[in-house]
C-alpha cells in the first residue's frame, strides 16, 4: 500500500514537473516569438519556434486556417494523442457552414484516432493506437453521479465546445480512451463514434428478425445504421435521393433501395408493410425534409428514430404524435466498446464508405469536397 502510494506520488511529481516545464517554455515563448495572427484569432495559447509547436486546422470567422499552435501540456489524468486520422462528419460541415453555432476559434474534429504520445496513466502506454469518446463529462453533476455521464449537464464536447482532433496532438482524459484491437486501423476507428451512436439507435428501437424497417438517407450515418440493423436480423429498406450513394448501398449488399427522385417510394414501402407503413423508421437524411417523410410513412403506434444534426428548426404538430401514439427517439452517443468490437470482427464495412482522404494542410479542400452531395466520408490524415 505504502509502496503503491510512493509510486503514485512520484508519478504525480513528474507530471507536475512536466507541466511546469511546459508553462515556463510557454512564458519564454510569449515574450520571444508572439504570433500576432493567431492572437488576433483569439487564441489564448502562445507560440514559440521551438519544440512546443504543432499544426492545427482552426475554424475562425474567416474560415479554416492552418496555423502553428502550442502543443497541449499533459495534465495529471490525461493522455496526449498524436492524431493520425480524423473523419469529417455532417456536424463538422454544419459548424463549418455556420448552420450550427459554436464559439470560435475552434479546432474541429470529434471522430479521430491516433497513437498515445505521452500518458499519465500507467495502464495506457505510449505507442498504443486509440480512439476516444467525444464527451468529457464533469463527474460532479446529478447525471454523472447517477451513472448517466452521457447526459452530463456540464459536459465539454471535443471538436464542438473544446478543441478537437484536427491537430497534430490533442490531450484528453485517460478515462475516455479506447485502445484499438489488432486489425482496426486509425482510419477504421474514425467510424467508432457514428457506429456507436447507430448501435444506440438499434438498442432504443430494436427490430424483430426479418422485420422490414426503413432508413431515410443514404449518407455515411445511414449506411452504418443500415449495417447495424442488418447485422441484427432486420429487413432493411434504404430510401435516399442520391443515386451514387444508393449504388454504394447495393454494393454493401442492400437490395432494397428506393430513389425518391425516380420512384414512388412511399407506395413501394406501404406494399411491403400491409399498407400501414413500417413500425420503425430511422431518419438520417441530414435535413428537415426527412422528419416529414418519416412521420408520413411510419405506422400508427410506430417509432421514429432521429439521427440528423443540422442546426435547422422544424415545426411539428404535437397532436399528430399524441393522436397517432408515435414514439420519437434521439440518439447521438453510444457504446464505443461495442462499436470497436464490431469493427474488429469485420461485421461492419467501413473502407467502402471512404470517398477520399486528404492531408491536414489541405483541410479547406477536404471540407469543400466533403460538402458535395455524393460524398460519403472524408478522412483527414495527419
Ligand atoms: Zn460526427
Ligand atoms: Zn456531469
């Protein structure tokens, strides 16, 4: 016991020493090599031209800018990740377009994976490939104390309320880290977050074996949801309006796809659901039209699982929900461990979902490319 305590104190002292060295270097940097550009952008950290510098893709009011930023100091309880792969998702695009408001400047990127660079936790060794949760919960509020950390009232969200992964390095608490098993690359692991949230949707609204369910949308999230429902035995029908993405769905083995531009998709769906519509409709279109479509086709007493985050308002007549006895679910978080397990068993195809990969210095091009309608998933490699 005494021995253990001694080790902990030694480790803590080393970490504190490490932190103060960083601070001293930063103060030296502050009065030597101040980068005015970044200061103008509102960055509180200051730069040097020495080893504490790294590159980050920062979203400012003037758009994305690649800039030198201070390397984050390792605080007790944290690990520093050398980021390798970052996925650009619909939420990143909504923030980039200004539809989803956040405080700027901000380093985007919440779907990322990399290698441990430095760790304050002896159980997580440098060199380990990892991904991490998107939320940093406070550990003190009612939710945290009740075992519902995902609903924390004061949580910080990587890449949304605090700097995310589009940087060479990022520090996060060790308890949100997930090591990657053999065979799961950092590029694969960028799918862990949306896959986890897809698994959560399936847990909220599980389908019976061979039960026809409808997924609205054909983007990355829709195709992950489709694979999760399919792996659990549902008869998946994908409704979209992008021919290229629907073709990709077919390549993934989904034969029941409906192009809303070419087909009377609703009557086709009604034909296979006794004329009343499916019991479960998953809305993953990324726009408000999808909610109208979902409410239109779901059967009375059915479930609409909502997945889109786009920042737009939509009005619903609540009487419809009440009178038709509908259930609406929302899920944006899910079990990472199960997602990584599915990836490692090869039960989810993710490589085919990657349309193109970019380097960090081409971040602007990556976002512009990712915002095109036919694009499924864009990865930024660092
Ligand atoms: Zn995302
Ligand atoms: Zn909390």
